[in-house]
């Protein structure tokens, strides 16, 4: 029997492994318990919370009784990328971002009831609905609109979207990605705003120059093609013509180092935060490239990508005399951060040129009735025959100090597609 | 209504913090009683060797030169394991020559392969060394047995059972506050049934003068947690669970009683093996498929997993008395039987259970043969088979692939584990209260993720007590093995506990992403009748090995043994 007993250690070995496993679990639990617990905690902490838009409309709420998204399916879908959901499907919605702050946790009690958290948002649900309706169910894109004086974000829509309350919804491709914050796209001609700003500051006689375009220019044996033949034009005309020849030459003249410096300074290469929600960084050729590539990069092609939110920051700084009021959605977050992104003169001059664009080339009063609009179009060629349609700018109107970015992914022409959407959005924003 | 809700909340809060002290008290009392109380060997006979007198403490003893021999005879020519001395139920002794060199003679007659009877005063010659065998009379044995410490001597089981009853009533109270009105009668009936069962068993044991009740106490403790999980997850199905609990306890008593008689047990091993194979065959042929494994049969509203019953049968067949241990063909027979069982389980697709069987096979074959080489051979063979299984069954490969990465895919491959971990952590150390969790509503929470359900509702500390209760039972099985009458009981108890521990490990660590997710049950606590039944049957093996004085109904007391009266008085022994 002694022998048998000695062999019974095999049971002790298994018991020891169970103990080791439990120790591993306890260590992991101490380390990650908070993240684990709050990931799916739903309402079992007993906490309550609510998201309320600027009109006082409840977008989402949760309590021990359950969680719900308010409004009809269309409202919920249009606002999905603002709210996110209770299950973390969208990583960027406010519910996902603030979920852990909206309830308590400690190791001993587990999830606990936090103070009731009511998040008041600057978002205008109706404006989001207008934007989502204008974008349509079938198009992908991003629409952003903020007050450039206060930094309040009024509209943030990303398509496709999904109704978070509908458990059986079949989400479209990428419906859980907020294109406003989490993606970067080839900018095309909207990027000429950056090249123009750099030129205003670095080429003293830029306003006296004239640029000649006969449909293309050859740089070191490589052709840079223009959208038209613009012949002799001033700097201002070149921007409104969106002349590739002129801006490629300007970028080459500025040099890659200067271009990189400005792209970086304007915050287009970095990720930012919208109320703590991280946004995607853009890209620009920072490693040495030759002049032809530099030329293409100056007109928003090459390897350039821009995140819509980063572009919104830039245009609202331009609108606000060069000072960026950091865009945000939470109204009770205190005084927003203000930083000077570009000198006042540069911002004002660029603003005038953007207004000239609208008045002289985009159809002015006819296409954008009643709007003191300053803007730039972009039709970013993707090399497969399709193009992203961009329209970015602001209203030079103290009553309605709105900056906006509209992107329709593979949507076609900047002015006709994104510009029209922007008009719908702005009319709604201005006229209620 | 408001006032009532507030009162309920306060009550719930108070109950919550009482569950842990009660759990700890139950556990500590059982541990003290099972693991630290004195546990003297029984005494059956003596072997006189020159001036030395060696006590014969078991029904099965190894005689040899080895340190591990029960009767150590360190003389020239004697093998490390030279002979085996066994006692039958009827008190007849027999000696077997297992060394096969040097020889064994009884009163000058050489002992053959089938052994030879040995009686009081016989001269046992081991390779030329003469020893004399001296039996002890039943009366003398009775008085010797009475001098041993009885079970429950220092820690009376009565008070432990009072604590357990308080624990169950608190659980019932918590459920009463959180459950919907329509399910209250079933939940109340469930806990009351447990209380009645345990006190009924306790009193029955008192009547037949048995005082060891720790194994039952721990089993009832775990069953109470199981009842709590069932009450929160599937209250509408509770009557079935109650019925099966009663059936399990009754079968536990019957099976324990059956184990008393070793001869009866041995005779039934072959029929039991055939029954196990038949059950598996029926399962392979007719099993209903659920989530990859077709491991259940439907019987008049009860779904039933044959593989659970086969677990007990497997141990019943696999354990062996010592005289058989040293005959190789017996081990080969067992290896063949094991292979058929594991292959059948693989065909059924129940790889978790196949793994549990395999580990039990390792434990049993190691305990039987003591050969690490055999174990290595088996492990490498199984490794190969496992590899084939993983590559052949995509859903198993997927479980391995998602292992350690469950948070990367919380909606598909990591669905269950991430929810289990989240719910478990959200309960903290003391839990949200019985019935107040959300994990219970997730599919298979009450079986595969039951550890997390207990963590969420009753707290991590009670969940740890649940694991410690199982570990205590395992340590007790090992401790009992040293004092067991027969190798059969020792092997069976150790194999049963290793089976349950492996099952526990796969269940707990699978749901917490420490091991790949296999979807096996937590002993006693996971919902499921056949699983509960098999766990209670396993407890009968532990009771069979519990050889403390007056401890177990599954062990016949020494003084009432129907032994043969030896012709001589053993007073002679004392004089030497």
C-alpha cells in the first residue's frame, strides 16, 4: 500500500496545477479586473447615465432597469457615431469612450454605482439627421460641422451607420468605423489650402506672381497633369482654378522640408483627441522624394492622406483668424483649449481666397444662396477612375460661425457632390 | 413598495457578507477534520521475522526489500517487491509470489502463480528467510480498532452541518429577494430538499454509528452552490434538478454500500466495463448533437449524458486490487478499455471529456504500474492523437487559435470567455447577490462558465472556497490512500479526485482563458443531472477509501468483520 500511496502524488501534482492556475487568475484579476468588469458591465453596476443633445433631446440612457437609445430608427442611426453603443462595437462613440467613467469599479465590490452621469452634447441631432439623409444610406462618407468661435461640434455623421437598438440590423461595410475620426483619405485639391498657406508665408511676392498653365507641366521628365488649361493666372485665380500646375510648382519651390513643416504644424500628420476619443493621423511624404513626387504631394495626391477631423481643425483655425478653438462635443468640459495655428494675416488672406473660390468659381449665390461662404473643393483621384469628393470651408458670418468638412468616399466631383451636401447642411444649420 | 425594496436591499447586503464567513467556517472545519485529525492505521496481523515483529496494516501488503514495501524484509535473495499478502472479505489470507526468483514457500510448499492460503502460525519462507505469520482474533481486533481515533472526534460534523444549513438558508433568502414570484416555490423546494437530504443522511449515519460526514458536507456545500446557479439561470427547470439531486444522493448511498464488499466489486468489473462500452456505443449511434459534440441522449424529457456515467464506471473498472497489479495482462486489458473509451468520446466529439478520461487513465495506470515510462508512452501517443483531432476538427483548432486572444474577438471566438471574465470581475470579492448577475442569461453560463457565475453573484472568495472544497477532497483522497485496506479503494479514490480536478481545471481555466475553452462541467456546481449524478458516485469512491474508525458507511467496521477465528492466542506475539 505504501507504494500505491507514493504514487498518489500524481493527484497532488494535478492539485498543484489547479492552485497555480488559480494564482494566475487572481494575479490577472487584480491587474485587469477593472477593464474586464467594465467591458460588458452594461447596467449591473447600478449606475445611471444619459446623453443629451444641444436641443435637450435624449440620445441614449442607461440605468439598472436597462439601457436604451432614444428616438426613431433613423435618429439612432444618424447619431450612432456620436453615441456609440453599450457593447463597444464602435470604439469611438461617447458611450464606448466614457463607459468606464460613467460607473464605478473597485476590486472589493466589483462594479459599483457611480454618480449619475449626464453628458450634455453640443451635437444637434436634427442637423445630424439632415446630414445623414443628404449623405444617403448607400454612400460612405464623413460630415463634420463646428462653431469655430466656441469649438462646439454641431454635426458629426459617418456613413454607413447602423441602428444600435436593432439587434438584427445588418450593418453595412465599415458601419462601426467613424470615418470622421478614425480614417484618413487622399485629400486631393482641398490640400492646396495647406500649400497656399505655406506659400503666403514663405514666398513674399506670391501675390505678384503669375502662373502659366497649358494643361500640364513636366518636372524632371515626369508630367503633372492639370484638370484644365488655365493659361495665365494670379495666385488667387490659381487656387480657385484648383490649378495643379501652379500648386505643384509652388510646392517644389517651397521644398519638401518646408512643406513637411507646415503639414505638421497644421496638425495634419498627428492624431488628435475629440473629448478624449483619439483620432487618426494623416500622412505626407516625410522621407525624401524627388521633385515630381513633391509636386504631386503639394496638390494632395502622392501618398497624402488627411483625416476629416484634422482638416476641420485647420479650416476652423483659418476661419477664426488663425486661432484654433479645439472642437469638442461635451458642453460641460470647461473652457476649450485655444492655440494659434497660423498668423492672423495668413488666415485672413487664405479666407479671402476661399471666398473668391466660391464667388468666382463655385456658383456663389446661385449654388449657395444666402451663405457668406469660404471654401475649397477636392476631387481626389484614386487611380481607379473613382475619386473622393471633398468640400471644406466656413461661413464668414458672426451669427453663424460654422466651419465644416464634407467627404463623400468615392463620391465623384468635389463641388457637385460634396458641395451640394455642404449646402444642404449649411442651409439647415443657418435657417434651423 | 419603496420601503420594502430598501429593506430587501439591506437584507441582501447583509446576507451577502455572511455567505463568506459561513463558507470559510465549513471549509476550515472539514479541512481540520479530514486533513489534520489523527489517522492511525488498522492492524490485521503480524509477521514475525527473527526478533522483529512487523505489523500488517492493510488487506493488501507488499513484502520485499524496497523502502516502499509495507512489510520490509531486507535480507539477501529477497526481491524489492517479493510477495504480496492479501486478506479477503471473509478474513482469509493469501500470499502471492510476484518476484518469481528466489521463491516463496508456505510451510515448506512452494507458492505457485495463483498464490497460496496463509493461516495463523504458518511459516512463510521468502527466498530462504523464514518468517511466521500471526493473525489477530476478531475480539482483539475489535479492541484494537476501538483504540483508534474516530472520525469527527475533534470536529463534530453536527456544527458544520448547522453552518451549512445557515449557508443554504441565506442563499435561499437572497434568491427570494431577487427571483420572480412564480419561481419562488421551486427555489424554496430546492434548498429545503438539500437541507432535508443532508440531515437525513446525517441521521442515517448516526443510526449506523458512522461519524465521518465531511465528504458529504463538502458535496452538499457544492451542490448548494449548484442549486443557487440553477435557481438564477433556469428557475423554470428547477424541479428536474431537485429530482436528480435526490436521485444522485440515493445512488451515492447505494453505490457506497456496494463498495463495502471487495469481492462483489471485483466480480462486477467486467460487466461494468461492458455496460460502459454499451452506453458509449449507444451514444455514438444515437447521440443528439449539441455544439459540436453529440454527447447526450433524450429520455422522457430528461436529456442524459452517458459519458458522465461512464466516468464512474471507468474508475470502477480501472482500479485494481494489489494481487492483480503485478500481472501485466490486467494492465493491458485496462489500456485497451481506456483506448476504446477515449476513441468513442472522440467520435462523439466530446474532447473535453476525452481529455478528462485520458488524465484519469494516466493516474490509474501510474498508480497501478508505478512506471513513468508507461505514462510517457501514453502521453506521446495521446499527443499524436490530440494533434490529429485538432487538425481534423476545425472548431477545436479554432478554440486553440483563440486561446489567449479572446479579447480580440469578443463577438465570436471569445464570446463566452470574455463575458465570463467580465462578469466574474464585476462581482468583486463579495458578489452582486444570488440571482442578481447578468452572466446567467448567456448561453451555457450555468455549465461552462459556472465559476464566473458564482464569482459574479456570490463573489470571488466564495468561488475560491468552491475550488478549495474540491482540493480538500483531493488531498483527503491522497491521505486516505495511505491507510486504505485495499489498493482498489486507494486507486479509485485518487482516480476519482483527479478526474474531478481535471474537470474543474478545464472548466474554470477554460472559461477564464487560461486554458483553451473545452466546455466541460464544474463538479457538482454546473447544472446538469448526469454530471451531478456522476460526481456523487465519485464521492462513494472517496467514502470507500475513508478508513478512519467509524467514518464511512462504505467501509465495514473491523470489529464486525466475519473473520475466521485463529486457532492460537496471539499472546505469544506480545511476549516476543
